[in-house]
């Protein structure tokens, strides 16, 4: 076992407890590792699902849980074999910190499908035992193959959410060929949804936002939407019937997917990135008529994550963030449940020093 050092962090002790200040072990960098002082970490709704053990049937949470997988920081040390990074560089870490590198998925740069992939938090930690701990922490040590480069022109607080919300929306938009001339729906204007709007707009598509929050209409247009539909208004929904090439569903809670399947044109695809706790009801005829497809998509591989960061650098895309100190994380979770965030919380990790 490698030696370890103590890092300040915020952790949840159980599904019902608030997150609180704690100390965790991090390994010293081995020869391929990059040690990063975390500057900002975004709050993803997956952090909340995990902390509250809402995915226990597929992915039970082991406590204490330190979430956080939208990490931007400064390199403080590198192992002897590290060539791509040096102390002082801006660097980022997303949802994965390792994989087996040998399977066909890894060979294809699709590490998100590797059967032996290690998530940034709540996965077995191969180096020091126990489970991996995420970015609500002062520092992290990660193999260089899973460390990304952040375009220096991007604001680091706003760039952090690209590491999950950015890649999770960029990957399916690209995979399903979203481009100029395509009509694309984005369901749910939260952290993922607002990134999807910016990216789909930059890809040249005609973008329609579906929101339950009438107050987000102006924002949706500013973020790059061409149209906004209040999804609770059935007459507005009906007007969109049979017209979409692609719909990306980024909703975190139980909702009616059938209402959106009807909006796909022949051979259209609706892809779930939102992962609500409860199973969704899908009527067979909504897929049969129109030969429609319903699919899902997890995050994105390391090469595509770098491609997305570079794309965002070129198009000057970052998340719209509300920067908060770590002491406000519990309040932020409550607000996330009320869809009250414009449009991503980004934790200023300097606040951990006084925790
Ligand atoms: N597939 C993946 O790899 C992956 C990666 C990251 C996250 N996720 C999942 O994606 C989901 C979204 O994450 P996020 O961080 O973007 O969450 P978020 O910021 O909380 O946004 C979720 C949005 O869903 C809408 N919504 C919430 N409750 C709703 C309800 N009851 N009915 C209809 N719409 C509702 C709201 O948008 P409006 O106010 O506009 O209606 C809300 O802003 C989560 O389930 C998360 O775990 C999946
Ligand atoms: Zn996430
Ligand atoms: Zn693999």
C-alpha cells in the first residue's frame, strides 16, 4: 500500500445526515499520478442521488461518502513518469479515475463502458483500499490518463461543470448526429439541460427547451434555445407532435416520458441522461408508431471529454454557475431538489480551509 496524507473534505455519514467537515486519506502520487489542489467542484444531481442512496438498487452508497466529480484544480506534484502535466498546470478530473485500459471499450477510448472502470467516488479504491472519494475535498491524486486539460481562456469555476454536465450532454448530442438542420429537444433546464442547450446551439441545431419552470423561459432563450415549451401546458406540447429528430431528457425526478416520445418524428430518438430513482413507464405503441427509439447514455470517454473541453474552449462555453462556499452545500442540495439553481452550483474549495 502506498503512503497516504490527510485531506480536508466534506462527507455524508448516512443517507439522512447532512454533509459535514471531515478528513480523508489520499495516496501520495505514484509514478503515473498527478496530484491536484482542487479549486472548484460542481454539484451534480448525481451527487445528491448518491449521498441520499437513491440509486441503492443498482449502485448502493458506501458511507462516509465524499461526492464530487466536476473538478478543476492546479497541479501541485507529479510522479516521475508523468509527461503531460507539471506543477502549476490547470487540470481537471471528471466522473472516472481509472479503468483496466485493456478491454475493447478502453482500447476504443470508451472507458465509460469498461467493466472495470473506477468512478471518482463510491468505487473500490485499488490503491489504498476502501472506496474512492470525490471532489468535495482540498485535493485529489489521479492517474495522468484520467486527468484532462482545461483551456486556459475558460473561467475555472464555470469550467468545472463541463467535466460531468458538459460531457454527459456533448456525448449523446454528437453520437446521435445533432447538427445544423436537426430539430433537438432538451427536457429539463438544470445543470445538464443548460449545458445541452449551449452545446446543441453551438452545433448549429434548432433547439427547443421543455421546462416545468415558466420563470426559466428568458434564460433558455439567452442560453441558445430557439423555442421554449412549458411542458405542463398540453396545448403547447401538442403543437410539437412528430417534429423532433432527437430529444435529450435530463430530468432528475419522476415524469411522463410518453409525452416526449409523441414529439419524435419517424425514426427519431429520445435519449435519457437523467436518472430518476423510480422506473419510467413506456407505452409500447409510442415506440412502435413512428419506429421510434428510446435510449440512454452515460457520461463520455476520456478522449471525447478532452474533445468537449476543447470544443467549449473554441466556442467559449462554460456553465452558468452560482459559486458557493462548501459550508452552503446542504442548502444547495435542498435548492437542487426545488429546481432552484441557475444553473449549476460550483463550490469554491478555498472555503474548505476554514471548515
Ligand atoms: N447519464 C449520466 O451519465 C448522468 C450524468 C450526470 C447526471 N445524470 C443525471 O441527470 C439528471 C439531471 O442532473 P442535473 O445535475 O442536471 O440535475 P438538476 O440541475 O437538478 O436539473 C434537473 C432538472 O429537471 C427538471 N425537473 C426536476 N424535477 C422535475 C419533475 N418532477 N418533473 C419534471 N421536471 C423536473 C428541472 O428542470 P425545469 O425546471 O426546467 O423543469 C430541473 O432543473 C440527474 O438524475 C442526474 O443524476 C446522469
Ligand atoms: Zn455528474
Ligand atoms: Zn476497460
